[in-house]
C-alpha cells in the first residue's frame, strides 16, 4: 500500500497520472525522460536530460544541477554524490559547464555603403553562474543567439563593404564584447565569435571582380611604365658615362699631344741653339765670314726659286740681278747686330 501511494505521489509531482500511463505511454514517457528542448535559431537542440530524483543521486562531472524545494530555489549541486528528499526536492535545471557551440543562422545585413550581404557565424559560450542561467532569462542560449544576430547586423551597418573583409577580426571582437556586456545577468560568457561565411549578391561579386581586374591592370601598367623609366634612366646614365669617358680620353689625348709638341719644340730649340752655337764658333774662325756670305747667297737664290714655284705674282727688288750687293747688305746687317750685342769696353778711371 505504501509503495503504491508513493508511486501515485511521484506521478502527481511529475504532472502525470495513472490514466496518462495507461492511455498514452508513447506521449507521456518521452516528456519525462527526454528532458527539455529549446530553439536556438537553426533548429531544436536537445539539452541535458532532467534526471529523476531517486534520493541518492550522482552528479556527473562538468554539470550543475539546480534544485528546488517546494518550488523555491534550494541549492546547486556540484559533481559527486548528492542526497535529496524524493518528491520534496526537484531537479529543476541541468546545466553543462562545458564550452557550448551555438550556430548563428545566415541573415541579411546592410553595410555602410548600402550593400546587402548575407552572413553567418558560430558562437562559443560557457555558463559561469548556473543560478543566473536558470532564473535570469527564460532560455539563455536562445537569447544569446538572438543578441548575436542583432549585434552582427548593427556592426555591419557601421562598416563599408571593403572594411568588412579587412576588419573581420575586429567585427568578431565587437560582437563578443557586446554579447558579454548584455549577458552578465544571464550568467553566460561569450568566449569568441567566428564569422563563418559572407555571401554577396551576384552583381556585387561581378563588380568586385571587375574592380580587381582593373586594379591588376593598373598595377601592370605602373610596373611597365616604371620599367620603361628605369630603362631610359639606365640608357641615359650609360650615355653620360660614355661621354665622360670619351671626353676624358680626348683630354688625355690632347694632353699627350701637347706634351709631345712641347717635347718636339724643346728638342728643336735645343738643336737650333746648338746649331747657332756651332755657327757662331765657326764664324769666329778664319774664313768664317766667307762661309756665312756664301750661305746667305745660297739661301737668297733658293728663296727666289721658291717664290717662282708657289705664286703667279712676284715682288722683286730692283737689284735682283746683283746678288753680290744683296750679300753685302746682309753681311753689313750681321756686322751691326754683332756690334750691338758685344759688351762695351770698360772705361778707365
């Protein structure tokens, strides 16, 4: 009798009667053993099963059981052995303390430059306070998923299309920060958010491909022009160096020629000086003046012969037929020059 009364009391506390067990076991028993399901935005995800209070209970590792007594919160059971009073104590919520993965469904958003795109992602959560996760919000995971969607749309509206791809990591950080600020009363912590896929309209994709092609053609044109410029600079630099080397070569050649001419002139001057010295010594010897007169007469005749060969017009002195007179005049000029160059005799005191 006592066992039968206990069974009736247990069934009443769980919301089931004897009629439900006999008339609809297929509908009643799953609601007792399967636990609670919640909608997370992409479908129904099974939560941890609500165990039956058997008096002596074993709480698994990384789980937290929220216990109510007469409908009022009593305690949170930690992993290990737990003794509860049947019927009076009820296991109201079971939370997993492991990291929870929630999928953010694909949704549309408008960027700052009015481009509509579709974006989805994944959230990684962890329950820090089972009490707040049980009583702070009706369904914490569903609330976080909805908050992530609205935050994602809000953050997309602040970025241009190009910045969405460049600042993808920054967008993830902003979503995590917004979720953590709003989920403090819910006992949840958003560890990270990862944007999984960004879908663009076909027209926008075509425009971006054309933009990329134009940018590549621009870079190719710039590189080609820079190559042409570098080639022209190299050619000009080569011409400059060639001209410098040529000018240096010509200058060295001119210097060498000048040095050669100077050496030749010096040699000729030395030879002429020696010849004059020899002539002067020869003149002072006996018969020297006769030799000079003979040399002048010979040169006189040769000069007139050359004048007849080089030109058609001749200017001749009046005594051209008297070479002896011309030689005498030349010798008198020589004597006068010789007397002028001799030092004056010393005067007696």
